[in-house]
């Protein structure tokens, strides 16, 4: 028996190996009790660095946030011996967001008047095809 070369088209769903991106939120720019940007859209797996340049602040996720964090000059709650209490001076802390969803956050000193939102989009999935013979 002869067999013609077998051509198989195989479609596999492979997670797109996107490079995780780094983002920055400035805390207390220009003497304002504000985060800039106060609305940030990222992808799952990305990291956000909160960088305080002035004032006396922290970043504290609100109930229901997809990723929980509370960070300040002394680090982040639950990360080593970190303490997310507000403070002055310049500092920066990084938070990675592994899951898609929304994280609202605010400053424990200034409350809702100093708040921000991070929208974490799912990582896109691409379909790839392979020819096998
Ligand atoms: Cu504040």
C-alpha cells in the first residue's frame, strides 16, 4: 500500500509570550495630592511602579481589588518586613498584577480625594497553525 504524504493541519492555542511591561504612576507630582496617571490600563503580568516625588502619601488598594497592595516608603504590607504606611520624601515600590480585573486604590491620608484605578486586561491569546508531513 502506498500512503500519500499526510498533511495535518494542527491548530494549537498557545499563550502569546508577550513581554511583561513596566508602568509608572507618579505620586504627588507638582505638590498635588494626586496620582498621575490616575487611570492606567495594563495587561496581566505587567508591573506598576508607584514613585512618590512629593507630599506625604501611600498607595492602598480598595476592597475588591484584583490584586491587593498597600505600599509606602517602608515597603509593602505582606512583602517581607515591609510596612505600607504613608510617609514623606521620595520613594518607589513596584507591584505586579498577575490577574485580569480592576484595582481601585487610594491614599490612606487623603482618602477618596486622592485615588486611582488600574485596569488589568487579560493577556491576548493567538492561534498558530503548523503543517506536518
Ligand atoms: Cu495622599
